[in-house]
């Protein structure tokens, strides 16, 4: 078992009721689960997202915490939250990382693997 090992999983959702396709406005929610699989407790400090739409337009988002919170996770503990993004295309992707500070003073990143945001029945 690793000392610093935070695993991030993602589930996405297209929000048709908040989207306006005639204006190229597509709204997506992403449901995040952050689990400390390591042996050292750690606190989330910052987030870094790279959002790429179907036109290869890239938007970077950096900031403190997530949804105004700085979850502190002991070994085996998880934190869940939902956020969202708006794109001009029916498909895009997101990836990034969370920066953590462990109790022993070590800073480390938890990678967020690329995931797809897509309007159902639009991508073949």
C-alpha cells in the first residue's frame, strides 16, 4: 500500500433542461468521488482542470479547494461532490489533478484521468 494514493472517479451527466442547443450551449454535470487509498491522511488544497471542447478549444481552470471546501481525508475515507461545465459543442473532455497536503508536510497530486462529456445519441 502506498503512502500517498488518492483515487478520483468521475460520472458525467448531460443536463438537457439547462442546455440550449440552438445557441450551442451544452451543460454537463460531473459527479466526483475522491478516495484516499493511501496510508497518510491528507487535505485537498487546489484543483486544476483542462477542459477541451469538440473544436479543440481549451479552457484551464485553477483554484482553491472544490465547491468551496477543502476535504480532509483519512486513509479509506471518501469525499463526493457535483459540479458542472458549459461547452459550445456536443462532445468534449476534461482532465486534471488535485493538489493535496499530507499530514507529514508532503505535497502530492492526485491525477484525474481524461473523461468524456457528450450529449447522448450524438456521437457515433
